[in-house]
C-alpha cells in the first residue's frame, strides 16, 4: 500500500480475456483522470462491440480525496462493478478506469460465477499493467536573482523537487517547482533563509 504522500497509477492501457461457459469477458484498463473521459471510453467500447450485452466498469480518480464509481450495467446487483472496483483497491491504484465487455454465451453463470469472472478478468488485466508510484506534490513559483542560481539549485536537489517551468527576466528568473509534500515545509524554510527571494504556493495535489 502507498503512504499518504504517494499514489499509484497505470502507465498505459492493457487488456485481458476470460471465458466461462461460452461467455467472453474482456477487461480494458485505461489511465484516466476524469469522469468525462471515462464515459467517452465506455461509449467507444460499446461502438466497438455492438454484439456485447454488458459493459461493466469501475473507476477511481484523485490523489488524496477520491472520486469512485462502479456499475453493474444490468448484471445482478453487486456481481460486476464491485468486483472490478475491488481490484482497483487491491492494487492500490488511482486515476484509472477498468471496463469489462461481456458477450453472452447462452448459459447463466449466477451471481457467484459472475463475480468470479469480473474479478478474475480485471485482475488479469492489472497484472499485465506497468504500475508507477508517484509523489503527491505542492507547487511553487520562485522568483530569484541570477547570482542566487547556485543556492536555488542546491535546495532543489536537496529537497528532491522538480522544475516544471522556468522563465528568465533581465535580472533573474522565475521557476515553477513541484515539491513532494513531505519536503514542503523544509523547502519553504530553505528558501526563506535566502535574501531577496520570493515564492508563492500555486497549488497542491
């Protein structure tokens, strides 16, 4: 499990297939950050699979405050969306959509069989995924003089921060920085110890 200062994402789409008594289940994993994009992906899957009987799904967005949703899409209550979502939780992931396309094979699987099918195919797709752990950050804009460049770069390296953007002026520079939240307080103290430097917090994850 990640700690409160990090989060885990999948880096690229993957898919997996599961068959049971003639029914075919195909799970699609997508990196995704908002509901509108997820809905468009699900709509595309319907168009791509006109013979499917269900497209069940689950998603989670956010880094500390999560937006979660899952859907059985007409399958018996609790038999599809929840098992898919359970795999998102099991793999400790966010900013992700998992959609499972089902083609009916003529034999009813029952709630237990459906739960196993949706869980298994979602798990198989996630096991193929490349997972990345990232740090939750606070974002700063720092204004300094050219003569202070060396000191600023030392602080950036020491506190494991990253330069997101930089803009040079006639007398100095303004840089936008992403600082891991666990280093933010010390980063601010380091910056405040230098003369003639100003910074503003521009956002946080």
